[in-house]
C-alpha cells in the first residue's frame, strides 16, 4: 500500500483499461504494408504506446530516406483508422476485468481519472461510445495523441489531463500504462507515481527495464493498493 493518495490517475486505454486483443498493432502493421512498408514484429513493437500518426510516419520513412509528405500521411492515417474501426466492429473491445469497478472506486474516493492514448480523437470517440464510457460518467477527461504537439514519450498528454482536471501538483499524479512509452511519459512528466501494468503489451521484464515506481498486475488493483475501500460491487 502507498502512503499517499493521488489527486489524478492518468491511464492508457488499449491494454491498460481496455482489452482490444492487440488489434491496433496488427492493423498498424497491415496498414504500413499496404502502403509499401515492410515492418518486422520488432519494428512494430518499438512503437507500442506511440501516437499512431507518428508511428506511421516513422514506419513508412526509408532509412536515410524522405518521410511521407503531409498529404500522403493523412491518406495513410485515414486508411489506418478505417481498418481499425472495421477490426473493432468485428471484434469489439471490452473493459479489462475489474477496471470499471476500479475507476468507480477511485472517483468515489475523490480521485479524478483521465484516459490518455496514442489514438486520434475520432477512433477514441467511437471506441468509448461502444464501451458506454463517453461523457463524464466513467472518467473525468480523455486526452488523445492528436490533442498535443507530440505523443509519448513526451509528457504533454499528462500535462493536458492535468489542465483539464484542474490538478496543479504533478507529484500528486499517478500515471499507469502497459508499454515502456507510458512509463517514459510518466517519468518525463515528473509524476509522483509511474506504474507499469502487466495486462497488455509489456511484460514484467520489458517494463522493469524502464524507470518506474511500481509494477502491478492490472489497473483493477489500484484502489486496494492505494488503500481505497471498494464502494462498487464486483460483477465477478
């Protein structure tokens, strides 16, 4: 158990709060190949947790070559979003076990909850609507990679979440995610808690190699770990 309760918890979406079957990375590779790239599995893994437009630009830039221009990149990003929406329509994402209850318990205890993600806004809006997480009934703020000048490992999405929730002390912020970039962004922000969760893309070995304050099995563990008493009965 920790000795202090954060004012704000900033959580990644895919693999951290939502189980989407790692489809985003399959679709990322599929899109790059459709536009002339030939990414390896390790190439894709290096972009786990990144803003997807940044990942697509890098993956389609030949070594010592010229990156795609803005018009070409927009075409590729649109194609990626179309493919991902189709994948989610066929295999709808769902909340990870225990996460909805954990979010409710955190907010009932006065902790604000924000989601941050490398997805662009239109993908996020459709995803959260499908989950029934749109509006402010489940979380207090949602920040996307397209909302800031630079995605992870830059800390800007975390700072934007602080702005939107009125939190000013970064030492009272907890950042959690399932990829090294989540941890790097949390560290770069100066967050008081930088938590790796083992529910998604990153293993304990992979996440443990990056600066963090704690590793947990899942976001579902956060309330108990913070000493917050449950107020929402688990569905399990």
